[in-house]
């Protein structure tokens, strides 16, 4: 019997998304974020990359993703 997938509604950069990711790390993989030059904050609290595997996502979380840009 297949396990039931649970979609969770979260906000990423002020846009609503549905995800099955349970951690920041899973979300980064799902969104195909680059391995460097990305910062993620949940409810305005920056989460160091070293904590992404252990930081759970909650329904309704407000997530900000910032990508470093080169140039000027």
C-alpha cells in the first residue's frame, strides 16, 4: 500500500507554494537551489546551511530565499 504524501502550504518570497519537503534541505533540493550563494530564512530568522538538514518546515511558514548575484 503506498504511503500517503502530505502536501504542506508554505510561503516562499511572498508566494504560496505546496511542498512535500519536511526540512529546509529537502525544500532546497526540490527547488533545485544551487549548492552555494543561497541564504534561507524562516519567519525572518536566517538558518545557517549547517542546520538545513535538521530544520523542519511547518505549515504556513514564511520562507525567504536570497540568491547571491554577481555584477552591479
